[in-house]
C-alpha cells in the first residue's frame, strides 16, 4: 500500500470513531468543523431537526482580513466569532465533532478559542 491510501484509511478510522461518540449525544447540538489547506468551515447543527443554526467559514464577510485564512491565527479568530454568534442565539453547550481531524494545531486552537469565549464542550 502506498502512503496516501494508508493516510486515508487512518483518517476514515478516526472519523468513524469520532462520529460514534458524537451520535451518543444526539440530544445536544453538534459543533462540526471541516477544513481544507486554505480555509475553515464551522457549523452548529441540530441533528434532531436536521437544521444548521450557526454557520461561519474563513470565507465569510464577518471574518477579519488575514493574509492566510488557513493558519492557527485564523482558527483562533474563527473560534471567537463562532462563540459570539452562538451565545447571541442562546447556544451555550455543544458536542465537538472534529470530523476525523487530529486534535492538534489548527483544530486545537479553534477549540480553545471557542471555549475561552463561552462555548462549553
């Protein structure tokens, strides 16, 4: 097997493991994060109603102008903005769905910034 297929298999294994834990808390709202090399996309989803309550990405207009929208600084800014929008809608507690990404670097920076600004997960 080549490196790419092994990497995809590890990612899918992590993703299934994370989704299994998230599904156990279906009554709570889900904070789902996905990322590419250049951008972040974050949503707070109500799985019971299949409805997105808050969504923001690094491509949004309310996101500050940073030179690089896919680095740790951008993740911190996105975490702060998302927490403020969620608190404005009365959302305080969520389940963190990191979507198979490692809890490291950009993902960790985003989560820490969201926690610092009032979200609980």
